[in-house]
C-alpha cells in the first residue's frame, strides 16, 4: 500500500528542503523567501519497506478560503485525505506557527510535527520541551534541522508509524474553545451530523468554518435542507460571543497557544543576532531604499561589464561559422545557415553570459534572504499608495520570468489585489528583455550602458506601481487586504547553491533557444529573404514592417524596428534575433555600427522602453488567461500594455526632442 | 573585550574616516563624470591622474553608489560614539556593501584581462590600472572594520 503524506507549513519554514531530503533525487527550487511553492509538488520514497507518496503543499499561514494557495492546501487535505499530514514548524517562531497546527487538528488530520530549524531556535536561546508539547497537542513531534538533514530518519520513522496507525486510534479533539463557543459548535454539529456533508468532512470542522463564515463552506450548504436553521445559529453567534466569531476563535487559539507554550517553552535572553544587525540597515527608513538601489546597480554592472569579453568570444565563434557557411554551394542553404541560423540564432546566443550573470546575481540576493527585505522596504511605499505589499514579491520574481511571477500571485488574498498584481506584472523586466537592452545600451550609451539597463528595471517598477495605483483608484477600487510578511533569516549564499539556482533560471533561455528562437530564426530568415533575390526592404518582413511603420513613426521607429517588435511578440529576445537577421541579410556584420548609423540614442532608449512595456510574450499572455480565468482581463492587459508603451515612448521622444535629438 | 565606550569611540572615528573617504571619492566621480553624463563633455573638474593613472574615473552613478556606502558608514557614527551596539550594524553593512562593490569591480577587471589576453579589438589598449577604481582600493581600508564587525561576537552581546 502507498501512503500519502502531505507537507504543510507557513511560508519559508523549510518545506521544500524537507521535501528534497525525503524524496530521493528531488531538486525542488529552495529559496530564502516566502511564497516559492505555489503549486503542490509530488515525489515518492520508500522507508522501511513502506512506500510513501510525498506531496509538498504551498506555504500557508492559515486554512481560510481567501487566497488561492491556502485553498489549494486546504482542499488537498479536506478532499484527498492524506494518511499523514506533516506540519513543518519553524521552531524559532513556534508561537505563530502553532496556529496552523490548531487548524489542522480541527480538520482531524493525522498530524506529525517536524519542529524544523531546531538549531536556530537553540541559538536564539529557546528551550523546547518536546515531550510535553507533544502530549499537550496530542501529536508526535520530531525536532529537525532540514539544511543539515538532522532528524530526517526519525521523521520518516514517525511518518510510517503514524500512517500505519491511522484509523486504529480515534483522534479526539484536544483543543476546546470554552463553553460558549463549544455550545455553538455543538448546535451546528447536531444540525448537520446526519447530512451528506458530514459524511465527507469532519462535522466539528464544518461547524467551526460556518461560525467563521467561511465562503467556501457557506457555498457548500447553499440549497441544503438545513441551510436556514444553520444561518440562524451563525447569525446569533455574534450576539452570543459579543464579537465576530472569526476574531473570537482566532483569539482563543492564540490564548491556547500561549497557555501551552507557557509550560513547554523557555525563552532565553533575547540575543542580538546577525540578522538583527543586518536588518537595522537593510530595512532602515532612510537607508533601505538607497542600499537596495546600490545592490541592484552592482548586480547589473556585474552582469553587463563582466560578461563583455565572453560575449565577444561567442560572437566571434558564430562569425567564423557564418563565414564558413558562405562556402556552401547552394545559395539558399548558405543564406539560411549563414544569415538565419548563425546571424540570427547565433547572435542571440552571444547574450548567454549576461543573462546567466544576471541570474547569478539574483540567485545570490535571493539565497541570502535579501530579496525578502527588498519586498519589505517597497511595501512601505506601496502601502502609502494604497497597494498590497505582497504584490511586490511577484514583481521581484518577474526579474527572472513573468510566468512564475504571475503564478506567485496566488498567495495574494483578495481578488482585486491579485488581479491588479497580475495586470501590472508584465511591466517588470524579465530576463528575455535583457538582450535588447544590452544591444541598444552597448551601442548608444557607452560607459553609461549599465545605468541605461538598470534604469529600465526601475522604469518597469515605477510604471507597474503607478498603473497599479491607477487601477486601484478607478476600475478596481477598494482597500488592500492586510499584509503580514515574515522576514527570513539571512544565510550566507553558497557558491554551489547560487550556481544551481542560476542554472535553473538560465536553462529556460537555453531551452527557448533550441525551440522558439530556432524556429523564429528560420521563419524570420524566410520572411526576410523571400521573394528570393529581392532587397530585404521588399521582402515579406520588409512589407510587414512598412505596413505598420507609419503607426510608430512618432516614436522614431523605422520598418526594421517595427518588424522586429512584431516578431518579438513570440518571445522578447526575438527582437534582437530579427535585427540580427535583417542586418545579416543586408550584408552587415557589425550590427552595433549599423544601428548607430540608422538611429540616435533617444530612439534607442525609446526602443528599450517600448520593448519593456509593450504586449508581453505569448507564454505570458497564456499564463494571464489561466491565472485570471478571463479573456476580458487578458485582452484588457494587452491593450493596456500597448497603450502604456506607446505613451511612455512618446514622452521619451518628447524629452529627447527638447534636448535637441530630432 | 565588550563593546564599551572606548571601543565605541575608536570604531566611530574609524567609521567616520572610511565614510568620509567613500563620500569624497563618490562626489569626485560625480564631478569628473558630469560632462559625459549630460552630454556636454564639460565636467566640474578634470580627470584626476596620478603617475599617468586615472584615480577617479568619470562615473556619475558609480559615484552615487560610493556616496551611499559612505552614508551607511556615517549614519552609524553617533550610536557608535555612545557605545550603542546598534551602531555596529552600520559598520557591518557598510563593510558588506564595500565588499560587494570591491568584488564586482575586481571581477570586471579580471574579465577585461580575459579580453586583453585574447587581444579583442575593444581591449587592445587596456591596462589593469584603468580598472583600479576607488571602489577597489577603498575597500582595502575598510577591510579591518569588516573583519571586526563580522568576527567580534562579544561586541554584539
């Protein structure tokens, strides 16, 4: 028999590390910030001859129906009924973490607690009486330190034991909420106990959720024969308790946690840790944002300047290959390989070093725990603007790729907050835009290239925040939901870990190069060389570019740029690939020089900004449709991005004209 | 020895000197690079050379980053003078930022060295002294502070 084991816990307590420890060969992304796991992940392991299916659920603080990731976690436990639920608790923050334990016990789940980060708790001076705590909660507790794999064997032993004993012993509620609440719970249980719902879900849990007016459970009782009777009890609950039952229950849970911990936890004198020291400056009111700006600037400087000679090496390699292909007797084949594959795809591949270097920088910042601070300091600004602070985490994830960033919005409570974050996410500059920035900034801005690239990332953030504000004040009015963000401990990033994370992100670009970009290069070459023998300007690409060029003339874009932007709808890197092919077919080898001869720095900067802001790639559009579940909002996003890109382009062109660039 | 008044004052003087040095060189980089930044080519001061080596590169944004590092060091001086352990945070983070920029500039220097070894067109006239920026050698002065901030655990008690 295969036992199903669900891993659950607050964000950033080490669930993914424990999952990787339990499942042989698992390499789930482990990052030092909350909200990485937005979908459940599965793996298998065998322990003492027992096969276990391990399911890693998204991090969650509670089990309400407000955020998508919370609902995923809750539905899995309620609907799938795993044999064991391993609740991973941050031992150094046990009080807040135990809240979720209470919710799991209400669900009558077969809980085993992994008291993780036990080493960190010890360092903080915590003394936890594990045996006493286990007895008070009525569940097994295993102290663990996932990063050093301490306690993993014991945890597996306990999981197997708990799985095998399930059903043999009836789980009794060890937590009670006082006479008044218990009476209300009992009244509801009495009403529903013979119904269909009580066969499927624990009646006590249903009763508590109904008292809390849980939307999902209220939906389940709609139309049932006892709906009216239940609503009467739910309505009178507020009068009986003197406050909102949800708040009363939350208070009760925290009271119980305090009572339990009073006897099983001894906190030593609070030590001033390295994390406290670093946070004093990293989240400092005055210095937090300048330090954030400095660190990001250093990252872009590293990505751009340190990669330059390596780009040259790859560029020369493809140049030699293109030269060699000129010897192919068949003229069409020679052009396809020389201009299309080596001139187009080869050109885009020269951007591998800066892309990987940027991802290395992001990985180091993420692994160290700094990115969570960046979200925290930006939250101050966003909160003042009436926006949801949690939105900034998906925005930061967008620096890698907008798709996982949009998926990360599932952790945002409140449909409007989530929709706003989804709508503005494509404005955050992903890795795919980087080749465009490097080509243009390197050509037009010389020693200021790093700053020009860096400015794009800030332009993206500023536009995203302003647009979010505009949406909040107009079509998506409302107050942001309250946001509590837990800051993880700082950790020294390891070379091995950061390189793996860089590879995980960078390999997406390589996969794209072998599929989309290769296909794009062949299509682009065909459209740029046919009708065969015609000038590029008269080719199909030229015709597409010329047809749309008048629309973009106010931005200074000619047919070449317009054509490259049209093809870049498939993937943003294709803009560079397209320019490479157009100029290669025209016989230009030094694209930078050709660009310099055709355009001025203002057009270059406008092109960078337009590439950043206009319609996202097809994969992102697909993700928007999936995450929003609406074509209306997907189309709205397409129009919004195009309009914003055009308006920002006009503003840059206008400023350029004032400075004398016409 | 714990973080007492004497240690605090010594650390404060040290942070003040390092902070001022970062700030001065940051301002110099901005003033030298201003002409390139605004496109006029006319800066407030001319490039500063020592024995033919450009010791202050024209780099407005690089200068701003040095100013930020300087500001971090200087913000902690008051608390350090009062022997408040919170003041050590500024020495620690200032040193950390200085180290980040030192590493970045050093890696760029090494990468340029690769370009030179391969004799690529843009690197034909490159010499390593071109990349010896204030962000590199100022860190050598900041190194003792960084070492103390990270290793003196008793100061945090």
